C-alpha cells in the first residue's frame, strides 16, 4: 500500500506524463504542415473507436447459455433507437446503461 506522500508523487508523475503526451503533437508539428496520415486518423478514428466500443461487448456473450444475450441486445437496440430519436449521446448512453442494468438484475445475467 502506498503512503500518502508516495501516492501524491505518483499522481504528479502521472499528470506530467499525460500532459507531455497531450502536448507532444503540438510541440512536434508546430509550424509544419500536418501529414496526410494524421489527417486521415483525425477524420476516421472517432467513428472507428465508437464502432469498436459499440460492438466489442457482444464478442464475449454466451449465446448458448441463459439469458442468451437478451439484456445486451435489448439495451443495444434501445441505445440505437434513442440516438436516432434524440441525437444526444448522453441520453443514449444513460438510457441503454440503465435498461441493461435493470434487465440484467431481472433476467439474471
């Protein structure tokens, strides 16, 4: 277990590393034209990350064992419908998460 001073030092070190990682692209590419591959990544990476986050939970489901993925699939459908209806990610995520937690308790995942 870390003491309070060790935890404080570790937190400061982590904050500096994160700050450096966030500032590095600005320091490295300041005054230079952005390479095409970075423009490509900047354009398509958010959608790709969201797709991976949306699909990855279904990879570990046991479709042959009760409850057969019902809470996950229904919550995913609700997220999709809420997002198409409201176009608000917060509403979609909270609605889907709430429904999933409710169904997993009721159905017994």
